[in-house]
C-alpha cells in the first residue's frame, strides 16, 4: 500500500450516510460488500451510519471490561456482539458517527499501520476546523483530545481471494452528541483503558450538531486523505 495520505491513484469511492442501522445488519452488509469489492463487482465503499445502543467486543476481548450482567443489558436495551475486529470492548449508540471504510489495500508496499494513522488523521483534520486540537496517544489507537478519547478505531484486514492484498472492514466511531460518555460508556471500561476518559464533539464545543451533518462534513476529509473521487449513491 502507498501511504494512504499521499496516494494519487484517485480511487473511486461509493459513500453514503445510511442512518440508523442495527449492528447485525451492518456487519452482514460489510461481509457482503468485502466479497464484492474483492471480485471488483463493487467500488470501494464508505458506510456512514449510527447504531442502536450496542457493545462490541473485539479479538482482544476481556469480559471483565463489561460492567453489566445479562439482565442489566436487557433492562438498558443494549445489544452485545463478539466480533472479528481488533481491540477490546467499545460502545455504539445514537449520537455517534460510525464509519466503515471497505477499501482495497494492494499488497505492494502494504503498510497496515499507515492505514490506521490515516483514519485518525481524517478525524483530527475535521475537528481542527472547529478549533479542537486533537491528536494521538502513542500507546493507543484512536483520536484523543487531551486525556479523553473522542474516537475509537478498530479494524479488520480481510485477505483478498481474487487479487493480492487486503480489504478493510470495521472502522471508526466518533462521539458527536453531548453526554454520550455518561450513557453507554458508563457500562464498560472503554477499550480496556481505565486511566483516561471519553468525550464528544458536543461536550467540547457546546454545539448541537446532528450525526448526519457530521457525516456530510467528514466525508470530504476522508476523500482527500485517501485520494478518492466520490461516486454516489451505491446500491445496498
């Protein structure tokens, strides 16, 4: 893979905000799209959406980081999935922009860490337009404002079957709505990190920005970072 920040291939990208989608439905959609992108039956795709309240546990899962039992999950209407991305446990819910980039990474010059850094950079650049100085913590993946995480990142690199390289899936979760940290995140140790907190765009700015508006604003930063030209809409 070329450095995702400087790739000049002008790749085609199908991108759309699809609204609120149950986690299982979105996960199945990703799996289908990955296969189609591998066979070049579908352009590379960026899904932008929200989920109903959901906890997901990645491949580096620690069950003790879930602070609710089964009864409490039901009472609070929170679904739980053990999934195939990297990382520990995180929360998805209303007021959070979730992005699933399904991109082909060529085996030539492949740099998986560069892909993660590029995802972070998209969010860092978007936040900067609002005067929010976001960055990274060397020991953790994600986007941080001081000692609080505003965006979690967890991905899977799916080995392509029809060409040399990988197709990405899963992606980022960017907290938009004020108060989201005290809602779903209160029932877990987010990403297994106990010493730092969680924040949101609304908490930092006092602005009431809709998730759909955030998706529309973020998309050009993604297109620029990954050297894409946008093609839309795509067929679900």
